C-alpha cells in the first residue's frame, strides 16, 4: 500500500499542480530514504511530466520551456505508508517528513513537496534521464494490468511457468504484472471465484481469463474511486480515497459475503493476510470439470 490505483491517483492529483513548476532544491531530513544513481547532481529544473509505472511515481525535470533537454528524474516508491504532499504555502516540516522539495512558479512564489513516511520503508531516487532502469525493482516490472501488453497469452504462459505457485503469489509478483498488491489481489480473486491458495496448475483456461478480467475491473474501479484509504493513504493534497466502501472481502473478515451470505474468512497465503469467501471461492475443485 499504496498500490497501482493509489499511485495513479497521486499522479493525477499532483499533475496540474506541479507541471511547469521549477524545482529549486531539496532538503533531506533522513538520508536513508534518498538514493542517487550515477552521482546525479542536477536537482533543479522545470517539471514537465509526471509518470507512473507499477507502484512507482516518476517526476521528470528539464532545463526550461525554451530548452527542453531532459535533466533528471525524481522517482518515488511509497511502500507501506509513504505520502507525497503538496503545500502551496510554507509550513513547518511535519514529523516523519524525510525529504522536502522547494518549488517556485512563474511568478517566483514558493511552494513545497514533502515526502512523508511513518514506517520509513519508502524511497526517493534522484536519477539521470532513463535512470529508472538502473533500479532492479523497476527494471523487472511486468506489463501494466490495464495495458494492451498484458495479453491473455502472456498471462496463461505465466500461469503455466509457475505451476506449483499459489495464484495469489503469482498476482503479487511484480515481474508477472505490475502494480497489484494485497487489496486488489484479494478483490480480484473473489470476483473470479478463485480460492487464493489454489495452485496455478489447477486453474482452467476459462478461470485464468476470468481472473485477468477481474483484475482489470478492480484496478479500474479503484482508480475511479481515487484509491483505498484505511489509515495512511491520501492523494497529493491529503484527500482520502473511497474504494474502501466498495470492498467485498478485503478486511471484511467476520462479515457476511455480499453474494451468498457466508462469513468472510482471513487466512495467510504466501505470508500475506488473505481474505476470501469459502463458499464463493472453494478450495476443492471439480477434477472432472478441470479435465474437460
């Protein structure tokens, strides 16, 4: 957390505020959060793009409007509790703020972008142009779940390549498909009617295709509801998302399933807390149906 829908919401909330602003410099309060590749020294420039890849947010800087050379990229991974918060006026640095970027607009008015993280697992990179590919986690990302690159053939091939893996473990593997985390994984498996601890080799082709569609649906709906907010996630202006109101199984243990009324259960799969409906997502399968 944040997962793809939350990072995309942060990107969308910050884009109109940051485009055209000039990064004047930064102040680091926790050096362990900041990573520099290739001794990047250029940390000033005009923001001309905000991009997202998986759970990473990238902010691109150039020399100026008349000099479009790409100078550097600021990359952020939020991990569990990271936030990137825009301030249009000066405020004292909050507790757990690890990096502050100083920005100015075309009139010279100052504003600020703070990276805040209670758990300190998040990271901020200062990169040369294209330098995100030097980070192993970024370089290994699989296709985006809403992109045309994530084809049915690709997903079926990954299922067959990891036959003994649980289906939940596969969906959480960022090299298989980028951006899915615990929330949207559990929700997609529920919609597809697949038990999260089933091994991939037990899935029929129909189930795999239904699961792929379910992933796309929950990711798109998560973006549409501006992400899922429990205790930490907010967008770039500090606003909460609303997808928590739409959740059917995640953190719903003990409640009645919205489809069949059975009590939602919580177990651990691949080391992660996992929520499912034992009736809608049976662990045991019809082997004769699978053989067909």
